[in-house]
């Protein structure tokens, strides 16, 4: 009886699970499944001698596999209220650029976009608002109560005329890093030869992802002091050798500041029903073809001021960076070849000496070897008696070739 009862109970639960499963229906909220694709405009028209870059893209469904949807082959122009027109050229998919426009500050300007799909978008006419100079970009290593130990980067600025009270910043950070081991050899597929290019020292860059705003509307003077710009964790690869950050400053109108404030709320909050809703995001760009169609973006015209600083590891406490290569991100020959959870290691391969087969050909010379992957030779193994090369140390490309993660070309601005 006891066992029969258990079997009956098992079948009852199984049947209930089947019934419950059969009642399920896939649910896709409107925000996830909506087919709408709205135009997104990013960038500021530079009123001075520097180039202007405008990025056009389309929103994608949350369920879409791709997050990048550039608006290609559009006709983009900056138009003045005096009937002047300054066309922009598409230099990359969705990126439209122009050389320095040197605009007349006594006139207003708007953005005019004609898409390849036949839609027209125009912005309101806006006045030119030039940013005051940046007083300083500086750093400290005091860390943060929430983020923990690390480097803080700040910007300070002021407008002696008091006309500019609303500011926005973004940045590009660049840092030097090295791969796990320095390779002095390479294989052409059949033979190991001395290396002539450097794949050990590289540079990597990243751009700001947060909306950085500040205002002095409630102050008696337009002064920004120690505005936080970026935080770098003390274990970050960015502080391994030398770090550089270029901070750019933009002056905003009150309407532009409000737009970016709402956009920051939408992007930073978790999405409760009490949070800012996308319908509150009202820009100054409109679809002429369909006035009911939302457009994401705010058109601004003004100069952009920038300042760069460098920080070396000697200027910071003795921090030990946990880099890509020390976080077990590289594969190894230990266990499963190519295991992404295995650490970088040096492996030794001999050329016939005392072995039945040529390990160098098997693992390094990829035209001869039988392995599904190849290794990069690092250093030669020399016979202490004959001084002849009898093999090589080697590791996987992800551990040796830094160009897989960055560029081995020294940036022109690097000191």
C-alpha cells in the first residue's frame, strides 16, 4: 500500500505538471514586441573649426538579436535661418560628418534629415551656445564609499560671463596594457621565424556610457568645481601602466539640459511604474512626414572644448591590477584545449629531440600540425651544449597577441 500510494502521487503530480505546462502561452509585452523603429539622433554640431559628427540609428525591439541599427544613406544638412546649408557626408554606416563649419553666431540653425525611406525630420532652430574653457581635469586615488578603492577623475570649469549655466561632459579613455607573455617568434605555417612586429604592448580605448550633467542655475556664480567624471577600480587593467582620459565639455540650453536629465533618469532607473516614462522624453527634433512619430534626440550647436590628462602607475598607490590575462580568461592545453576557464601558461614543445614526433610542427606550425588550433611561439629553447634551438615555449593567441584586444599602434597623442 505504501509503495502504491507513492506511485499514484507521482503520476498525479506529473499529470498536473503536464496540464500546467499546456496552459502556458508565450507573453511578449508591447515594449518588447513592438515593430516600431524610431529615429535616434546623437551628436552636437560644432560651431567652430573642429569637425562635426552626427550619428543616426533606429531603435530595435528588446527581443532583437542585434542592438545596432544604423540609419544609412540619409541626406543630412545643417541649415541656417539665412538659407545657408551645410551638408554632412556619411563616413561610416550611420555616421555623418563635416569639416569645421565656422558658423556665424548671430544666426540660428537647425538639422534637416531626409532618409532613404522617404521620411523627413527637422529640428527647431537653435542659437549657438559656446562652452567656456575647462579649468582643469584632475584625479585622486581616494576611492569611493560605494565603489571601493580606485581612482576618481574630476573636471572643473567656470563661465566668467555667467551666461552658461548648464553643462554636459563625455570622455574617451585610453590605456596601455601588455599581453601575458612577450613573443619573440612567429610561425608562417611551416617554419618558426624571428618576430619583427610587437604583439606584447598595446593600447585600448573606451568611451563614456553615462550621461554626465552639471548646472549652476542656483548659484550666484557659474562655477563647477570637482565634478565627478569617471571612476577606475584599483584592480582595473587601465591602471597597469599608463592611463589617459580626454574630457569634452558642452554648453547646454535649459531645454537641452532638461532633455538629458530625463534621458538619464530613464536609462539609470530600474523601471518601476513610478519612474520617468519614455513619453516624458521630448526633444526638439520632429518627423515632418508623420508628426505623431516619436524622435529621440536633441539638436544643439556650439563649440566643444576638451582637455586631456595622463596618469602613470607611479602616481598611484601600489595597486595590483587583475587584468584580462590574470583572470583565467585564456585557454590552455591543460585539460580541454581552448577551455576559456583555464589560465594562461607557458608550454614547452620540442623539435624531435628525444621524442617520436615533432611537437613544434604538431602544435605551432599550423600547416603541418593536426590540431584544430595553433599556438604562438614565445621563446626559443636552446640546448646548453650545442647552443642549437631544440624547441619553443608557446601559448594560445588570446594569451600572447594583444592586438586581439587592442591596437599595437601607439596613439598620436601618447606622450
